[in-house]
């Protein structure tokens, strides 16, 4: 059965920005040069402090208390449900990596709940024996910009763990910026692509962001469609709530099914749960309305659609997600109003930010992709 990806999925694969968040950070030479001329060593010292503050948002996640008992309980639950457990590699920037096959050829992929479609890197087309074709669909990143037309490639098959789709329609994009941030000297291979929400939802994947591990089961019926009954996890919520987790429902508010409602310093916000974003990022307007103090840095992020923005660093005094209350949460801040304007033109609610891999790891997040449930450790 041919899987067709609806056009709406191709309109706003925002996480192609968010997943570039850390890998795309680069010092702005012109701005830095001018700053050094004006302020000398004092400005250089501030730049180093800004860099340390930025990276602290990622490295602090490494101090999270990993509860082996909870991970074992989760593993036992899925084993009893005949799910396969796939060990993920945590790369630089907290990125979750998995090995998957396209046309029976193995590659390295980023697990990205923020990406609406599964994407293959343009540089890896030959590796998978794929050919790209042009489309008329434009991609707009979360930083706005003029947008760029996306290409597509039809794979004979794609396999992730026990789940195989044949054939499968892929997006094609240049992941060079993402791969430039990889630590090749430490054995990190370049990403051949991104596993997006279309694949994660259709096969009832569950992501354990703490271990990290991916649980998978082929829940399709003989005609190739997904079985809702098989995809449901009625016992998962009971298991995790009994271990002091908070259950948060996800639903499409702006662009993706992986969105949640939150309160940021008592200001309501719509956040995208994004395993592909190295650090949590809020829109500048949200930060100002929520009274978040922030400091500017010389670092620049670039995203799909050609947008580029400097980022600032701030601290949220009170972040509330359902019954979970988190104080003094460090975030990145940038202007994503360009995406908001494009959403409003289509009658949709603007997105206020991304709940990134740093936060998800710290809170031991478990993401039920088919059930659209997010579980966070209280």
C-alpha cells in the first residue's frame, strides 16, 4: 500500500529549524568584529560567558538523576506488550540517534518529534539509491524567511526496528548545517536523515527520553492501516502516574499534533514538544509578555526557509505544564514571529516556542507518539 503524505505536512516542518538549534550556532563574524573594536577584551570576555551560559542549558541535563528502576519497569511493561526495545544513542546536543534502513541500506537518523515529515539528507541520496524530484510545496522555518521549495524521494522501503513501510514518500533537504555541529572526532557520524512525526505516529512508537530508548511494534492491520486498539497504551499511564509522573495531553493547536498548553510565568503558551531541538527556545514576544529577563549573545541560529536570528538566554521563574511546576528553567530566546504570521494567514494559532531535548531529558519524558501523551517526572 502506498503511503501518501498529506500536503499540509510539508508546509511547516518547523523542527528543521529547531533541530538545527545547537548545530547551527555560530559566531557572527561581522557583529563580533565590530563589537571587539568597540569594547575590546571586555566584549570578548562577555562572549565567552555567553557561550558558557548557552551550553549550560544542554550540559546541565547530564546531571539528571537516572532512575534505573523506572527504566526497568518501563522496559518490562513493553516487553509484556510484545514491543521491541531499540537503544538510542545520545549525541552532542542531546540529540537522539537511531539506525534505520532505507531501501535495505542502513543510515543514522535523528529522532525528531518536531519534524512533521521524515526527511533524507540530500547528500545521502546516493547512499540509499534514491532520486529527488522537485515539488511546488514550500517549506517555512520557525524563523520565517522567504521559504524554500522542498524536494521529495520515493523509497521502496523504510525500516525502523520491527516496522517497515513499503513504499514510503520522503522529504529531501540539506542537513549540512545540522551535521556541521556533529563531533566527528568523537565518532559521531553525519545524519543521513530525520525520523519525523509521520512515521512515529503511524507505528505507535514510544520514546523514553531518559534511558534513552525507543519502543516499537508493528500495529498495522492486514490492509496496511494502523490499528487504534493495538496502538493504545491504557496501562502506560497507570504505570507512570504511580511513579509520580504527570500526564499531559498533546494535540494540534498551531502546526503539529505534538503540542501542549503551558503557563509561562502565568502567561498561557503553546509549545511544541521537540526532541530534535537541542535546547528549549521561546519566542521573544512570549518572553517579553511573561516578564522573562534575558541577556543577548553573539550566537546565530539558522533554519529552514532561509531565516537566521541571534539568540538570547533567559530564565523562566515559573513554568507550569498541567500538574507539573518547574522553577528557574533556563531557556533560549529568539524571534519566531515570522512563522506566527504565516500561521495566522492560514487561520491557525501562532506557536510560542519549543520544549527541547534538554528539558525532556531532565524531566525523564516519555512520549507516546500514537496516543499523543507526554509524561513528565514530577
